[in-house]
C-alpha cells in the first residue's frame, strides 16, 4: 500500500516481510545492550507489542538492496530469538541512501533520551551532521576515536567518551567565530579548538582522565575567555592542571558549588573547575604567563 495523505505525500509503502529478510546496519544505528534483548526475549514474542517496523531500503553503496530497520531494531532482534526468521511482520518501507537512513535514526530518536552521545556521534558521522564531523576531525588530528568508554590509548588509538561535552565545545567555538563568513571555516575553527583543548589535557594527564567531560569544558571556557595561549601560558596551564588529579579538581569544585548554593550540574561544575584552575594558575605563573580572564577576578574557597 502506498499513496498520499491529506496535507502531504507519503513516500513509503506498507509491506509484509520475514524477520529473516531484514537486518540492522550497526555502523549507522544504535546497538541495544545484550542484557536488554535477553530480558525482552525471556517473555517471548508478544503480538500486542509487535507494532510496525520502520525500514529503509538502501539504494546506494555496498549495502544497496538491504532492508535496514532504522526504528524497531530491538524488537527485530527479539523476534529472531523467539518466533524465528520466517515470522512475518508489517514494515513501513522507504527507499533511502545510507546517509538518509542514518539521519532518519537520529531524527526519530533525538527527542528521546535513549540514544547515547556515542550513538548520535556515530550516526551523525554517517550523514555528515556538522557538530559530529567537527568532533571527528578534532579526534582524528590527535589520533583518537570517539567511543562508549574512555582510554588514553597507550599503544593504540585513545578513546574519547565525553562526546556530549565535545559537542558543547565545538558549538561554543562555532558561535564564537560568527564573524567568519564561510560556514565551513567556522566549523574548522571549532574543530581546531576542541583539538587544542584535548591536547592540553593529554599533556597534563597520561590516563583516560585526560578526556574527562568536566575538564574538557573547563579548559575550553578558559581558552575562550583568555584567547590564544602563548607557549609559556600553555606550558604553565598544563603544569597547573597536572598538579591535581581530576578527582581532586572535581572535589574542590563540588565544595564551592555547595558553598555557593548553586544547583550544580555538569556545566556548573566545569565552570567552578575553570575558576579554580585560573586561581591556581595565576598564583604561581611567572610574569607574562598569567591567564587573563573574567574568572581570574573571582574569589574562591579552597
């Protein structure tokens, strides 16, 4: 069945397909936890929860012709384990490129908080979402990769899981460079800013805390307020950051949040860490290596 609806065109069609004829392209899709699939399969296949699968028939690339489930992939997996490959299920099928299918997943799930930051990163890369491609360019320049968990990467590419924080950094830097006429140039500057921030933290720490979300946002805030860091300023900032563990900086920030009566939260915590970093940095900085920001005038309790 296909056709039009009042007020708009329906580009897809309703089709019945065997579960075995469908698949999920995992590189453009969230992959559910095995524990969740097992828990759902334990109760067997429940017709009242079957619903309809949203399917993209891929029209390009090596996966052309594939019937990719972009919404309902967990139910598809449960069905394979319970009623088997020959079970017929209704599907709403639309012809799409692989990039369109990736974007479709992101659109359908962006209002829901179920997908992780890594899910959005992965599918955003697939369809060229500018925040995510800027993050990837920054990570690529440092030999890093986006992932579900962080690692410094001794002997292998380091992994960065703080992708939501990275997105805030590139978004802020993109807005900061609004004076540039070329949008691509603004995104390039945003990507460079993120690479600079993570580079500073990787010079300060030699474990996965170099990719900590709070620290990434704190250092980005300092960089925005101070402007370009001269070599001596950067060197002293690296030493200042490394003088305490991330846990110690966070504990100090939490104490100041409690004293201030603030509601806290990731952004607030990062702001307090930034304030602490500036105060500590400037207390020992040689002449000319001070951080000159609005934060440097803010008294903090230590």
